[in-house]
C-alpha cells in the first residue's frame, strides 16, 4: 500500500516538476522572443500621415516606401528601433555621457571623456545651425523611435530588463550627440601628442624619431623651445592619462580605417564604373552598421545607415554612388597653459595678459552610487583635460601586477597630474558639427557638382570620398574642416598656449582640399594612405596613422588587371577586398628567414616560413607562425625600453609596424637591445628569441605538429556584445554564437587585428564591419554584406545570419528596383496612421 502511495506521489511530483520545467522553458522563450519585432501584416503607428510599406528580404534587410519625407524618416526611426533599440540606447549614452546611469561605476570613465570632450555641448551649439529641412528629418526620425518605445513598453529588448531601466524618448540632440561621438573616434590624436612628448623627454629625440618615423624625413620633429623638451614628464608622479582604449574600446587603436576604390567604365565588364568599399572599425555584436533602403518623398537611396542617425551614410541613389575612408587629418592639438593658481585657478595667461577661465560643472549620475561632480575649466583653446587622470590605489596595484602585451597596458593615472602642467585640448569639432546636413544633401545629390556641394558641410569625421555616377564619371574628394597651422606647429606635440604663436590661423578652404575628377589612370583608390604630395601647401597631418602598404597593394592589383587587358568584373573587386598579402611583412620576412633555428621544431617552423607566400590566408601555416613571431618581436623590440622609462599610453600598432620595418635593416640599432639584461643584443638576437617564444606558445596551445598550425585555427573572430561582452555567463548568451576562422592582417587589404595576443589567444576585434560592391547604373546587381545581421535581438534568426558570409568575404544581393524588391520580399509590413 505504501509502495503504491509512494509511486503515486513520485508520479505526481514528476508531473509537477515536468510542468515547472515546461513553464520555465515557455517563460524563457517568451522572454527572449517577445521583444522580436513585428515584420509582417498591418501595424498602426502614431504620427504617420499616410501608409508606409516595409519590405524585408531573406536577410531581414528592410526597404522602406513612403509618400512623403516625414513618413519615410519616421518609419526609418521605427524600423531602426525594431531591430537595434538597445544598441541605439548605448550609443546615445556614449554621446551624452550618461552610461553610468544604467551600468554603474564601470561607465564613469566613458562619461567623463564624453563630458570633457563636450559631445552634448557641441550638439546643443550645432543644432541651431542645421537647415530646417534637415531638422524636420531629425524630428520625424525621433518621432518614429519614440512611437516604437511607446508601443513596446512591455516588450523591450532583454538588455533593458536585465539592467532594470526603460529608454526615455529621443530628441534631435541625442542624434547629434551620437554623431559627435563618431567624430571623436575618428579624430582622436591628443594621446599621440603626449606619447611623442614622453618618448622625447624620457628616451631622447633619436629613439623618438626611430620609434615614430615621419613620412617626410626632410621634415624633422620640431619641439617648441619654451617647453624644454617636456622634462616635466619625467616626474614619476605623472603616471598616465585615462586609457581611452578602455573607456571607448577600439577608439584609439586605429580610429577608423577602411578602403574604397572606383574604376572607370572603360576598364569594366559593365562599361560603367564599379565602386568597392569597406569600413574598418571595432567589431561588435551587433554591427555598427545597418543595411536599408529609403524610397519616397524625393529620396531613392540604398546602403548603410547608423542606428540612431537617419538617412544613408554609404551607398547609392539612382544617380550616384559614394563611399569613404578615414582621411587621417589632424584636427586636434594640445596646448600647455599657465594658470594663476594650480590648486584653485581662475585665470590663464595669454599674450602677457590674464584671461578668465570659463567654468562649468557636470553632474554624472551613477547607478547605485552618489553622483560625481565634474568641474570643467576652459581656456580659449578648449577644455583642460587634466581631469581625465583619476585613479584609485587599487588601480595602481592592478597595473603593477599587469603583464603588458603588444605595447598596450593599463595606464597608471593620478588626479590632476601631481607636478604636471595644465593641458587644454583644441578640437575643430568644438566649433560645430553639422555633418547631418551633409548627409541629407549627399542622399539627394545627382551629379559631381551636387556631390561636392554636399561635402562642403562635412565638417567633422574627416574622410576621403570616392564617387561614381550614371554618366560614367568617377572622382575623389576630401572632406573635413582642417586647421591651418603656422610652419613651426606640426601638430605633433603639445605647444605653448600662453604665447599665441601656435594658434590656428583659420581652416583649409574646401576648394583647396585634395580632389580628383575623371583621372587619367581610370581609377581612384584611397586606403587611409597619404593622398597629397610634399608640395601640398597645407599641413593635413604629420602622422599618417596608416602606412601605405594596403593602398600600394590595391593600386598594384588594379594596375595588373588593367594591364592584362581583360575587363574588370565584380568578382575581381571581391578578390581585391579579400586580399591577404602584406608588404610590411614582406619587408621583415628576409631577416627572419636568415636566422638559424635552435631545434628541430623551430627548423620545421622555419621551413614553413621560408615557403610562405606572405599572404595571411586561413590555410597558411607559414602565415600563422609569422604572425605569432611578429607579436613577440614587436614586444621584445619596443616594450622593454618603454616600460623601463615609464612611457605610458597607446603606441599605435601600425606605427610600431612602420617603425620596425624602418629599423630592421640596422642590425645594431639601440631598440634591439634588451633593456633588462647587462648584455647588448642585436636584431638577430631578437628575431631568434621571438621565434623561440612563438614556437613554444604554438606548441603549448595547438600541439607540436607544426602542419596543424594554420592561421584559420589560431586567428578567429567571436563578436562581443557592447555591454555584456565580458560579463561571466551573460557573455555566453549575448556574444556571437559563432567563432569563425578569419584571414588577413593589419597591413593587408583584408584588414584584421586582434586586441588579444599571446599568451592569450587571438580574437579579431578590429576589421571590416561591412563591405559593398556597387555596379553603378546596374543598381540591382549591388553586392553587400554586414558583419552580423539586421537584428540585435538575442537568438533572432537575423542576428548573425550574415556573419559566415562576411568572414568568408562573400556577399548577398541588394536590389534597388521596386519590382525586384517586392518579388524577393519575405516579410511585408504595412504601417498605417493611428486612428
């Protein structure tokens, strides 16, 4: 009897347990799926004046059709929010300096930078300068975002639930602030000025010039005599500035990279220009970019937009196509100031007189903690940045215990730099940022003249644009507001602010910026390279952060195709985008192969290196070994001297590569000596040491069978979520589910850079986060790929459905004609005015 009762109880308990598990699964599924957007059927949307149709293809990419511009951009705001609302929220908070409100103390550094840089202040200053028609677009776009928020208060993306807050309504200032954030990432070089000043002070001008080689050797570094070679930086109490790479991951490593080229129709299979481009930035889940088409109200444009910003940034309309790459223009300078009182300053010196400091207090709210009051001080040159240096005792101890890799270690920082000098940042964007007007005009431009006229308003995000149109014309135009400097001011190191002698003398006129129209070569290629001759009358930049290796390769491949005589195809353009050859590593390769291996495993590794074709392909063993060797060689050459001299900050990876290529012919150069030993080492000692370290690491991580050390095995990509990417347990849910082999290198056309290096495993964190190939005039044949997918919602089928295509440098179609779009549509959403 008892046994029967026991079995009944057990059975009942099993049923209850199964029911609980089932309910938990259903609840979990609902929790995940409930925020997914409605993409088909009918939807009533507040603010619409007429019906709008949203056609989505098999990739979830939307094409929006409306009768008027108000509805078009209201719908774009709504659709952006459907797929990327949490990403938009994070971006908005980056631009407004309010991330700490929702993530707590970890967001404080980010907020401090945003407030000191004045991203929101610039937006408030610039918005009144924007054309009314553009303001109308901003208003409509924000209405669309807000309509979505109101319609989905109980079905927001799961990130909002985890963090415990709901998004506020959007305003045009939020859009403008996010655009300013992009300008900051694009133009940061103030840390580099401090880095160069440090090396000059701590290691001397000879080692500084070797570590930071100028493009023009006849134009040596000028250090202002008033600053005594920055000897104040030798003060041990001055131990660093805020690590921008941690406040804004990816911002300081390369800024923006990219590649873009356009070929005249006389060399193409279509008889019309072909345009190819990709934008290189930090990789994340979801992608920074969002594919969409906008049709109606005078607009007919397709390409890539930024969630949180209306219109299309890169793409084509029915008449022209365009793309851009980082121009690398220097739009920031640091000015050393003299204050009347370092403890409680009220004035600063300028041309022998004392002027009043402008003061402003920013209150930063921090989730779960008391607010932080940030006092900002301004001179005529800009904000004093000394507040970017606060650190705790715990941070100091953590850094002492930290093992630096590849020259990027956490910076020790002190509050207001004890014994330091006040430093003000002058940034061209402080005057204004009305790029949104330029985007508006660019979307509507119909020819070269209108294209150039649109770019006159492109006042930040300094870019090189390539262009093609349906009449067969091609061109290139630089766009930015770049300061005019006196000859003695190269923009390379901090300069005296109190003399007035180094003040900017205006802006380079737009019509005198580099430009080409239908060049005799029949093509234009801009790949972050120097685009001016030494006879150019203005100083665009002393530091071209991207050496010309990739540009050289693109030009070489185009020239080879033209010389061959066969017409250039879309596939040829894809092959160029996928090219993994590296001229930088080709310059290093002979010196590596000349070194004698120490043991049998090293001998096998050297055999693969000697057979290597200098291309970082996924199946390459030689490329994998060389990559690991380079990481150790880079560290062994530079980091010992930098650490011994307490040089802090971010030594840009490509500058290190450029320096090593310049140094390696000189076997006895002082940089090759190991500062930690009594002996004097040379180049070959460092090469041999690095090879041993590389082989040991590869053997430990991947076994001793050298033939298994393929690049695709050691170099992969897993994309991190903006907020939860490194949070235990959550990262397993919010990061990409895929980890894919990823070819390329930082000096290949197919750009690939890993923030993690041995002893950690490589994971590509910076590269092309979108690609496009546009056959001008044959718009329906456009090829496109995003690094993730349209959706930002976890487990949504369109969250990472393009990731494998992207990693393999393949594409999907991006048609333009309405009949084809409708025919291929998988989901059709009809938005109707709210009754």
